[in-house]
C-alpha cells in the first residue's frame, strides 16, 4: 500500500523520537511513497506471465495465418508464371513460323526478280537484234 506524503511525514515525526532518525527512515523506506513504487508480488508476475503467454499464442496464430497467406500467394504467382511461360512458348512458335514464311516469300520474290531481269535482258537483246 502506498503512503501519502502527509502520512509519511506524520509517521516519521512519531517514530524518529522513539527509534531514531535513521531507523525511522529505514522503516519508511519499506513502504512505497507511490503506487508505482510498490514492490512486485507473485500475483503481478503470474498475471504478466499469463499476458505474455496470451500474446505469444496470438503471435503464433498470426504467423501461421501469414504463412498460409504467403504460401497461397506464392502458389498463385507460380501458376501465373507457368501461364506466362506457356504464352511465351506459343509466341516463340508463331514468330518462328512467321520467320519461315517471310524467308520463303523473300526467296520466291528474289527468284521472280532474277527471272524478270533475265527476261527483260533477253527481250531487250531480242529487240535490239531485230531492230538492228
């Protein structure tokens, strides 16, 4: 129990004449002057320990929930990455097919151009020979 300053002063005045100043001060030092100065008792520690255990249990539940949430998010991310990999593979296949078609058409165009140049040269030579 905490003693008010007035009570401490009254007790000190009554005791210091009977048992002496130092002894009265030593005796009053055993009684706290404020509630926060009250010594801890076993009940305080048990309540504090109980609170710690409750907090610890709550933290464990929160950690377990976070672990499940993170696992779910990682699984969803893995699924999205797999889908992107499949789309990239399909895109690579389409690009390869387009590249092959472009190469075939370029080859056909080149062949046609060479044939046209050869035909033009032949016609020009024939016209020059006929005119000349």
